[in-house]
């Protein structure tokens, strides 16, 4: 699943768009998100650990509280 989320991050059409946890789960697993399923959050944390300079202050995969995650546009 992590590989698919990394592909999402590289998709320039999605850069800058807020993606809800439900949408990410649908893209990644083709199934609905269960009410208490935190697997997307865990994978986002792992991706941040791999790609961010400081995972506690992310600049590439940003949380939008109450909405989901946004994959940042190209870094300078």
C-alpha cells in the first residue's frame, strides 16, 4: 500500500489537492474505510519518516485537520 501512496504523491494532478482518508483508502485498496481504520494514517506516518527532512514538521505530505491530507507541489 505504501508504494501506491508514493505514486499518488508523484501524480502532479493531485498535488495541492486535499485528499480525504476515504478517498485515499479507495485509491489504495479499492475498499471503503472502516469507521476506526487508521491504516492510512499509519502509512502516511511511514511515508513522512521516509521522505521528510523532519517528519514532525512535514512539508511534502501535510495534514488538513478534519479534511485529510494534501500532497505538496514540487519542492524548491
